[in-house]
C-alpha cells in the first residue's frame, strides 16, 4: 500500500514538472521576445497587437473542453469508460458550434470594434480590421485545441501535452521574433499565429486518437450526454465570458480613453505579473483531474488541498515580493528607463492582483474538479461588477493606475471565497492551517525583502545585481521557512527522495 502511494506521489510530481515546463518556456521566450517586438512594431502597433492577442485569448475560448478532462478522469476511475466517446463527441460539436458563431460575430463586428469601440487612429484602422479577421480563425482552431488537449490531461499524459504545448509556444514566439526583425508588421505576425494554431490542432488530434483507446467522434451521442456537458460547461462558460468581458473592456477602455501607447505601458507589466498566475496554473494542471477522482474521498482530498495550498503560497509570496521590491530595477534592465518610469508602479499593483489570483487557483480548480463551476461563475460575477465599476470611477483622476487598482479590488474581494469553499467541502475553515502559513511566510518574506533591498540599494543596477539580490533573498527566505517548520517531516523526506533520484 505504501509502495503504491509512493508511486502515485512520484507520478503526481512528474506531472507537476511537466506542467511547470508549460510555464517556464513561454516565460523565457516572452522575456526575450517582448522588448524586440515592442521595438520592432513601435509602442502604438504593439498596443494594437496586445489588444488583438487579448481578444484571441479571452473572447470565445470558453474552456468547454474541461468537461472532457473531468469526465474522462471520473469515468476511468469508476470503470465507465464506455461513456467517454459520447462525452468527446458532444464536447467537440459544441465547440464547433460556438467557434463558428464566434467567427461570424467577429467578422460582422470588426469594423464597429475598430472604429467606434476602440477608436483606433485612422492610419491603423485597416490593418487592425484585418488583424481581427485573422484573430477569428485563430480563435476557432484554439477551441478545437482545447478539446484534444483536454483528452491528454484527462488521461494524465501531461508529458505529451507539455511537449506539444511547448512546440506551439516555441514555434510561435521564434517565428514572431524573426518576422519582426525582418521588418514584417502586425498582420504578418498574426498570420503566423494562425498557421501555428492549425498545425498544433492537428498534432493534438492525432496524438489524442493514438493514446486514448476510447477515442471517437460521432454524431450519434445521447442527449443526456450533451445535457451533462452543457450543465458542467455552463459555469465554465459563464465565468470565462465574464473574464473575457473584463479583459476586453479593460483594454478597450484604456485604448479608447488613454491611447494605444498607454495600453502598451499597461499590458507589459500586467503580462509579467500574469506569469505568476500562469506559473501556478501550470503546476496545478494535475489538480483538476485528481479532484474529480477523489470527490468521494474527503480525507485524501483535504490532504491534497493543503499540500497544494502550502506549495502555492510558498512560491507566490516570494515571487511577488521580488517583483515588488525590484520592480523599477527589473523594468529598467528589461525595457529601459522610460518604460520603468511609466510602468513600475503598475507592475507592483498587477503583481498583488495576480498573486492573490494564483493563491485562489487551488480552491478554484478543486471546486471545478468536484463539479461546481457555477459557484466560480457567481464569484467572478462579483469580481466583474467591482472591477468595472472601479474602472469607470477611477480612470479620469488616476489614469491607468486607476484601472489597475479597480482590477485589484475585484480580485481581492473574491479571494476570500477560499474560506467559504473550505467550510463547504471540509465542514470547517482551516484556521490553524492558515495562521501557520501567514505567520511563517510573513516573517520569512520580510527578512528576504530586507536582504534584496539592501543589495540593490548598495550595488549598481545590472542583471548581475538583480540575480544576486534574488538569489540571496531566496536563500534567506527558504532558510527561515525551513527553520520555522513550514515544511513537515514527511514533506522533507519526499523532497529528499526526489533530489536523490
């Protein structure tokens, strides 16, 4: 029994590492690519590029494919594998239908969005409209990618999923860099994105068909299955729509009222801090199917929840502290003095926002894995109301800072839903657990922040100083976390065994 448990832990750890690779490669490449693209396109065109990419990422990508991940994991665990084909078929055709509707809407509204909503300058209107047409195609194939990649996650083949994902990111970013360096503009870069999306979709499809024996797509799926997928997906679609509304409103609001150049200064630090959330999401990819499998084993689920929460808090608190303490120095080194002057405060605000969201991810994924995405929808509705109300109120007086603060207010509010979820699923709020986390990490991060601040204030601004400060801060942080007993004996033993291997 212990051997089986150890093997299971190693399998989870490997899957976490594969998920981690889907974060570290995009981060490294984006870190290298962003200043090149900003310089090659210019602040105005890069602002439009960011606007269109946001539209691609958040308009019609509703995450319907997550139903496949949930029910493949659940049906395989319960021995009902014969139902898997129906779930795949229903989800596939649902994505096709939503994708075609999305493409049609974008084609019909492209002119109106560019001219009346975003108020793009006359010289850039034509290429922006073409960019939205290309975006429609990317969105359609992205929705199909969701279906086939969800199959790999449902069968715990995160190794294969991560390899295809990394191929997609590598091809996309390297191609964009080369095209930008050779003088190609906005439309060409987005066309390259479309080509890579088509290729990636084909690879995911062929791989899923090969690895899942129950794979199949048929028109002859039952109405009950379609209702099942729709019932689960309704909450996912709901909060995805709200998230899309928030991001598109936010970027459109900044572009319309402050200009596309200001949007560049807003979205680059936002993208950087968003990597904290995407990093945690990549680590927790495994949590969603595991929660589905453990829905009837509350003790195991609670242990999984606590371990995941501890790891997430440990990582997020340090990463957020480092970005906050060294925001000006980092942006100066990465993007230049002018960029740092206009964006360093925004980086601090965005880092707090997405740090809270990253910690919330554990509760969010577990709630969804247990089959309650409608709860997440209700929580995000509250976030949306607060955030948009704040943006409408604060922009005139505080500009882009007001927009960022409004987003922070929205996510801060729903962060506290973590405690309601604990009471809901585990019958009580884990007060002692949270007091230990807050106490130990507060002391550790304050000391680490002092060390980082001391180094950067006494040495000249350089990448070596930044790395030295981060390294020393990290060592001090980990040392105090270890001394103060944040990591239990069994967790220490698990880490030691992993390191030996």
